[in-house]
C-alpha cells in the first residue's frame, strides 16, 4: 500500500496533435498570419504593385506608433483588463512634449518626461482598478477623458516640432538602395518594443504572472504570486508605451495636435484581438498583436490604393474583428465542453 | 435620516443639487427663466432641451447595463440613423412635407432597430462579450454612415424636421417632451410589467434566471434592440438640432457620457438593479456640468478633463474599499469583510 | 500506520476567532499539525472547516488567536506569507491556471532563471523531477487544461513540494475523483507523510478518513469539539460528535416514507434511455404521483447529470421522455416548466439564488417567468404568495424585503423551494437541497418534502447523505460512474445495503461510504 502508484500520460503522438497539446494558444496567431498572407496575395493579384519594398517599408513607418500601443495593450488585455486611454495619452504626451520643446527644452530631457507622464497615467488607472475595484473599462475611460482634456489645455491648436533629434527619428532612412527596403529610427523603436515586450512576457516572472492572472486571478493570488504589483505594472507598461507612441507619433507628423489619436484605442484593441489575444485574458502574444497591426495597416493601404473612402478601413476592421471574435468564441466554447 | 443617507438616489441627487447651487451662486441668472413670445428661455431650459439625445441614449444604455452588458455602438447608431433620415429628406422633392419627414424618421429608427437587433444577436445568441460585440458596430457604424452620406455632411431645410429639436410646445422645448415620453415609456415598460425585475434577475445571475425559466436570451436581445431604437431617435434629434448629418461628429463620445450618466444614477456596471429616476438625474447632472464648464469659459474641448474628475470622484464614492475605510474611520459602520464562504 | 503520537508539532493554531458581519465563523478554535502525520478536519458543512483552513493559509485575517509555525509566531497578511512560512494548500476546485503548461503551473514564481530570464529547459526539468517524485509522468509542456482533475490535483501538490512545504493542506481533494484516482492520491499522501510533511486533510467521506488519517479534529458550529487519535474514535461516535444531537426529529419523516405508492396509471414522468455522450449513459427513470424517488451515488456518479437532462438544463442526445404518458420534448428549462416540472440546482449560489434581489422577488421569480414579462403579478397577489411561503417554510428572517444574499444557506434553500412550489409543479427535482445547511433547516426541508409528496407531488431527491435518501425516498435509483446501476425500494433497504450496492463489482475492496 505504501508504494507510490504511477500516472503516466504520454505526450500525444504526431506533430500536429503534439503541437496542439502544447501550443493551442498559437493557433489564432497563425490564423492572423494566414489572413495577412491572403490579403497580401489578393491585393498583389489585383494591383500588382503592393508587394514592393517601398510599400511594405511604409507599413512599418506609418504604423510605428500603433505597434507600440499594441504591445502595451497586449500586456493589459492579457491580465483580463482593457486600456481605453492609450490614444488620448499619446495625444497628451505629444502635446506636452511639443510645448516643452517649443519653449526650448532639449529633447533629451523632454522624452523621459513624456514617458514618465505616460507611466503616471498607467499607474493612476492601475491604482483605481486594483485598490478601488473600479472596472478597467471605467478607470481607463476616466484617464482617456482626462488626457484628452489636458491635451487641449496645453493648446487648442497644433504645435510644430522643430527639435532636430525628434525629427531625425522620422526623417532618417536607413536604406538598402534606392527604391528599396528602408527603415526609420521610429520603425526600429517599434520593432524593439515588440521584441522587448515578447521577451518580457516569455522569459520573466513578471510576464508569466501576467498570463497566470489572465488565466485565473484568484488562482494566481492563492499561488502566492504578486498579483497587485503585476497588474499595476501592466497598466504602467501600457502607459509608458502610450508615452513612447506620443514621441513616435510627434516625430511622424512633425507636429502635435490635440485631436491626434481619436479612436486609436479602438484600432489598437482591434489589432490585438485580430492578432489572437483573448479579451478574457491569459492567452495571446505580442507577436500576434504585431501581425494584427500589420493586418490593420495593410487594409488601410489597400483601401487607399483602391482610392476608396477611408471609412472602409473601419468597416473592414470591424468585420474582421467580428470574424475573429466569433471564431474565438467557438474555440472557447469547444474547450469548455471538454 | 440614516435611511435617506443610504438611499441609492441620495448621492446622485445631492451631486445635481450641488451643481445647481454652485452655478446659481456664480451667476444668479442661471436659475432665472424668462418668457418671450410665450416660450420659456434660460439656462435650465437649455439643459432640458440639450439633454434630450443623451437622455434617450442613457435610458437604452441603462437597460443594457442592467443585463450585465454594455452598448458602445450607440454613437455610431446615432450617426447612421441621422444619415439615413437626412438623406431621405435631402433626396425627396418635398422636404417640408410632414409625410416625408415622418417616413424619414421611421426609416432612420427602423435601421437603428436592425442594428440593435444585430448587437443583441451577437451577445445573446452567439455569446460574444458585449464590449466586443458592440465595438464591432462602433468601429464600422460610422463608416457606414459616411457611405450613406457619400462622405459629405448632408444638410437640409425642412421645417417639420427642424421642429423636433428646436420647436416649442406650450412654452417648453419639444425635445423635452420627447425626453419625457421616453422616460415614461421606459418606466412603464420596465416597472408596470415584470420586464424590469426579470432584466435585473438576468443581470445579477444569468444561469439561475435561465433555470428559473426566465427567457434570458430574449430579454438580453430585447435590451440591445431597445438601446438601438432609442439611439436612433437620439440621432434624429441630434441632426434636427444642427440640420446636418455629420457622420464623424454625431454622437461622438455619447456612449461614454451615457455610461457615465447611468453609473452616476446609481446603477452598477456589474449589472442588476437599475433605477430610471437615477439615470434621469445622472443625465441632468452631466448636462448641467457641461453647461457649467461652458459658462466658466473653458474651451469645450477641455471639458472632458472635468468629466474625468467627476468620473473618478463617482467611482471612488461607489468603491467599497473607500467606503469601508471611511466607515472604519468614522466607526459608524462595520467594516466590510470578504463574503462568508464556508 | 498510525504515527508516533509524540511527533513534533509543526503548526499550532490557538484560540482562533474569526467574525464576519453578523456571524462568528470561528470561536477560539485550536489545531495542532504534527510532522509525519495525516490530520483530518471533520465537521458538518458550516462547522467552520473552510474558514479555519483559510485562516491557516492566510486568506482570511484572524480576529483573535495565534498561529505558530515551527516555533515562530506568524501573522499572515496573504497567501504568500503563509507559503513563505511553508504552508501550502490544494483546494477542491484546483486553483491553478489551466491556460498555462503543466510545468509552469508547478514552477510559477519559482522558475529556474538564467542570465537571459527564465531558463525554460531547466524549469521543465525541475517540474518533471517534482512530478516524478509523486509518481506522475506527463508531458510538462502540455497545457494543464488537457488533463483530468485528478492529474491537476497532483500538479497542485507538486507545486506545494516545490516550495518545500512543511504543511500541506488538502481541502476536499477527493470529491471529484474516482476510486483509482483516490488510491493514487492516497499513495502520494502517504509518501509525503513518510517524508515528514504535516498533512491537513478535509473530506466528507468517512471511509477515507479511517483509511488515511492518524488524527482527527472535530468542529461544530465554529467551535472545537475535540482532537482524537483515529484509532480511539469509532465511526458512530465521530458522527455523534459532528452532529451533536440525536436524530429523533428525523424519525417522523422516515415513517412518512413507508407509504405504498400507487403505480397503476401513467407516471408523472417516464424517461427511457435518456443520456448524453460523455456525460451520462442512457438510463431509465420514472416517477409517480406522490412518490419520492431518491438518487444515490457519489459526486460525479452522474446523478446531477441525469436530473439536468430530465429538466432540460442540459440537452440530452439520446432517449425519450413522456410526461403523464404523452411524449414530451424537453431541451431547455422552459419546456420542463411548461410541463410543471421544477428543478433546484445543487449549486445554490451560482444557479439558484439571484443575490441582489429580495426574498419576495426571488420567491415570485418562478411564477413571474412562467407568466411572462407582460403579465406582472399584482402587488397584493405577490404579497399573499410570499407571505404564505415564508410562513409555510419558516424562512428566517421573515422579512420579504431582505436581500436573499444576506440569508443563511438553509433559508436561501427554503426560498428556492418556495419559488418552485409557488409555480404549482407536478414534479419537483431537488439536487442536494440540504447541502451545507444547518440541521434544523435540513429537518424542515425534509419534513416539507415528505408532506408535499403525501399530498401527491412527485419528487426526485438527490443527496450525498445516503441516510437522508433512505429516510425520505420510497424508491432509490443508484448511480455509479455515469450510469444507472440499479434501483432499490427503501423499506427493505438501509444505508449499509445501499453502500454495499454502490460498492458492488467495484475494483477495490474499500466501500465508498459517504456521510455528512
């Protein structure tokens, strides 16, 4: 009776089943990749000039801020929360930074201030959510209102940025040749943020705790994980990303305008969801969100190629979002039945 | 006294009264109402009139929130219904004909009903989270409205249409009567029938309600349909006020104001118990606040900042933790402990 | 098997008192856990077992008393404090993250880290090592969600071992395991005990108590009854200590059950071959007017699944149902309600009460749902119904405007019973109506069921307490392993027969017996 019985459950055989037993949560990411490829293929077949280095390089350049926002948003959504403030915080930090630079402050001092401002907004949301049981939706909504109002308080009109370093981020093109691939420092920043985000989520305790909280906050707490600190930090990450997006977007437009980024929070959430992150938390990847932003950017490009009204972008994104959400819903329903 | 203090309507009403008093102190003209040509004028009358679209949207939002849902698409639905109605009138040979206007309104509202039914289908039948289900339409709806107006801002001239938002009946703005009608109809439907309590039951415990035989699916579906219809009427009122269909500006942020009005009125975002009266007070509070901000000479663009401050105050007041801490300090109430789970 | 009685105490709780608003959940309770010993915490539902465990594991702060771990007084401000002190817990509803891999669940918060963050290879190797220490060999990179509850439980125990816990708390770990899985779990527990871990075990299954534990602490109504070596406390005495009073009041109920049921006409309900793949093998059930049909079987035997199919709470994919001889298609609760069938779920909190509504609103919810939203009950009608049932069932407090979530479990159950009785059903299905409620309310509910059946109501009655089933039912359907294994009539059956019947043809010698 004292011998320990043995439970052996063999890993499923076969590449596909083994993969599914271990990495089922990557399936939505692949779905997004497939979608991206299909859009590209269809557009290339139709226009013939989509798959050019110039167009694809421009995708990264035009959506650099969105990549950064999507990374931050992924952290928050993985915990099961949501951050509606990112577009407004991006606008406010951009405005504030631009006004400081207009007053002659060097960009080396301004950029850290912008990041700190973003962090402060994230922290405020986190505190409301964590300490006062405010729903993330409402807390981040308040932050969104506040940031938007503050952006207008800085100035009702756009502020031109003449700081060389900021403009350099955008104007420098590291090019492989004329008419060939290029990348701007803003693009590099965006890719770095994606890389760092992915590594943090995969290889740090902070990152894993985020997944655990998203899987079951109660379990995470009972397991003795630092739930409070981690959730606060997730919102701070999103805030810092919004601040950084403010820097990048200011560089991109060469000016700050208080109306920047209206509706961007929705684009960001849509991109994250299309990239395979479950809104209920606990499942998803930064890389998926990157794919989601690419899908978003490609649709935007295709629609401008078509010369169609840009309202079609939102309609298409809405339709795609719907498709992905319904698919997610089916996946969740099936795994629940098991 | 304690009973009054703990009544769910206590804080909302106090907030509204405080705002009115502050305004009156700052500018005594605030509460004065003048009569010109048998019509009443004054800041308070403006609030009654301007609050109508928000009132309609908030009532719909309240019902949806009571079912544990949320409807982000109301602003987009407003844009669509306004665009539909105005396009019909603009394309009609007789824009001043009452029949044309009625058809335009009817079609605009019917389209809104369809959009509401679509939302309800996604939530109640497919089982998509409400935030996302309605986010889809929030994203796509304005695009649809832009397509309807062909990307332009459609403007019209139609006296009957203009009357809705700008006309007067027995000295009061017609829009106010629309508000009253909506409040009365919603209150009657929810409280004279059992719909209200069944809606609350579904919002509080969907599974228990289903097992008790409540047609939860139908109730949830109906809530989104109602929200769609009310948003449709709000879109008509909005376009009637400016006599133009601006797909981008119509109902912008109204979903957020409406959610705020509902929460201010004491309905929890977690669903369940709701009060029509609370929502009405919430709407007037927000409208008064807007009027105050305007009066203070703050650019309307900065107004969101003040709203944010109000939101934070409200949620902090509603927060159990803060209440617990305050109560502990005052030693008046027992501190809250985690629920007894044995 | 019994450990040395002089074993070293690892954790000592003294005079633990915890108050919730309006309730003293624990009143000066002591508990001593010794290394190399399995200590079982016994008590009826509501005795304070869970609260005591939550105090030990840092979930609830204590209002009075001391906790000493390995000689050091401790104050736990959270579960991580308790874990740092070497106290780990495996909860009944396994608290792990099913969205993560097995290995990660074992190692979360203790991952092996290299210069570039978490070293996943070593982390999984560590996890494998810990799992193998418990005799579990599974792919640590597979998702936890893909594994059975039994395996998840072992994963949770491995996790406790990662932190090198000195005290392992197992809160009803066996309630959803089959016999083979229980054997394996017990093997693991014995292994840990022999390594000197102090184990606190909570269960409802009496035979498991006698099989695995060395010592017992009995609680009743939030107070300590006493601590006893298992060998010195026979079952009958243990039950008496847990219940604390004689069961005279149940005798009358039992007499009522000894009625002859007229099975001449059509039954209220007759289900033939009703089942659902993976949930329940096809089974036959019939209930006649005035009859109480008990369903006996362990948790997970298919008893709840069976009645949920009857009611349409879940959809059956096989079988036919006749109501009063006429074919009936019941695929959702509305269909059942329209045929005057009522169902009270075993999960009172999640599937029964509507917490933020009042007692009155909860009582009339069933009628109102049946009438439809448009035909609202008039206030006077509603008041009359509510008043009648509050009186008839003895709901306390007798205030129709109290929120139901503020009532005790027993009174909530009475309100739910009222909700269904008010709809005038011809058949009522009660799934564990007496679980987790005090003895008084238990007797009230049983008495009411007996009374109603005498008046002609058909009743299906499920309970984990076999005595209760035997006492109240005329006929008993016995379930095991998701299928019906037979039927007994109750006047020639006693609990021992029933236990024997459930245990028949079973793989192991131990008879699964269950008493509250």
